[in-house]
C-alpha cells in the first residue's frame, strides 16, 4: 500500500485522537517515516511511525518492547501500537512514541562544521564535558539491563540542552532500537552482538561517535588510545571520567603532585575489583607529558605503586569501590 494512502487511512481512523502538524515526515529511514502529531486526549506532542508500504520489518517489535519497558528520560518511550485498516482491507500497525525535541547528533555536527575555530573550541568544551559523558551513561544503562541499541549512529541520537549556564548541559535521547532507520551490512542478531556493535560504533577510529565528537578537543589524540584499549561502555565512561578530572586540573593550572597522587590512588583502587586500569594510566601519562608534567607524573606513579604494594594505602579506596560495585548489583536487582 502506498505511504500516502497509509497516512490518510491512519489520520481518518484516529481523527479524534491525533492531529498531524503536517503530512510531511520529520524523519525518514530505510524502513519507515516519522510524523509529528498532537495527542488530543493527553495534550502532548507524539511521534508516529508508519512503515513504508505498511510492512513491519522482522524484529521491529523488539524496539517497541524495549522502549516500553525501560523508564528513562534518555529513552524515547513507546506509548502504544495503533492498529488501522487500509483501503485494501488489510490491518496495519503504527508506533506512537514520545516526541523528542531538539536536533539529531547528525544535524548538530553538520552545524558544528560551519563554525569558526574559535566557536568550535567553545562548543567542543560542552561536547566533552556534557554530551559525550551523558551519551555514554545512557548506553551503559541499557547495556546493564542486557539490551544493546544495535543501530547506534548520529541519526538515532536526539539532543537538546537541559541546562544553560557557563557550560551548556546536553541531554542525548536514544531513538529507534529496532535497526529500522539505517540498513547496514552487519545485522546483530542477539543482544550480546548488539551490545558489542554499540561498543565498536562508539570507539571506531574512522567513524566512531566518540572520535567524531572529540575530534577538535586538545586531548583527543591522548584519549583515543584509551578508547581503543577498552571494550565496554562501562570502561569508556569510567576512564573518560578520570580523564576529564585530570584535564580540568591541567586547564586550571592546579594539577599539583598531591592531586596526581590522589587520582592515581583512585584509579589504582579499581584493580581490586578486576578493572583494567592500565589504559587510564597510559592516557594520563600522555596528557602529563604533553602538558609538561611528565617527570612529575612518573614520580607520583612510582610513589603510588610503592604504597599499593603494601596494601594499606588502598584500604579506604578499595572499600569504596567494592561498596559501589555491590550497590550497583543490589539496585539493578531491585529496579530491573
């Protein structure tokens, strides 16, 4: 059935429930078109997805099931599946989801590319401290529940500013968990494969989301190796958190030896919980060398290693790390 006929049939059946702002889609992928409409009963905007020709691709139900189950502001929730009959007397499905304001990551990066080097520096600061950490956080959250996105790219990440002050806070929202927006050569069949695909997509040197967002950051080259060496979003997010803490001290001129030692102790404490800390340490070493503090870093690292060897210095840090890991397990058990 033709797309325009599908839209007309849906609009006619649900004329008292939904009002389309326009019959022009706000988004279109390989399998579907998305329209912005008003839910008249609830007085909210919604996104209505209609599949090309009315054909729902195999596995699409996975996407609306996941986005119905996960209650998180950074997931575009599916509200309902509406059934309507076309002029050919065949029943079709439309997916009604939360409408996410803002721009796609693709649109934001296209806009970013038009800016001057001076403006890019300002914008990159917000990308680094807000956009990427928040994106890593929501992807890690999905992975912790056992779900991979499976089609993670700039068109499936919607972004809007959530706080405006000296540094903008960005909130990325994930859409389209059902691989329906972009046909790819590699289709991840299982959740484990989708999780692995998400990780590769984030860190891929040529096309990855992280290198893309960070490409004009002064520490991009130093951080790149850390992303390559790690294999999970949890590792990416943990390592990047330490990098941000370290580079902020460099930027402010307050990276004292005591601060280096404090950060290295915190990183080292994760060894006891099985976390691979070497990529973080190597990244911090490269940043120290580039900022002219390479010798100080080695002195501090040697001091921390000698203290760690007797075990006593790590007692408090290890305790905090172990408590944190245990709390993660407990709360996931409670809220899943």
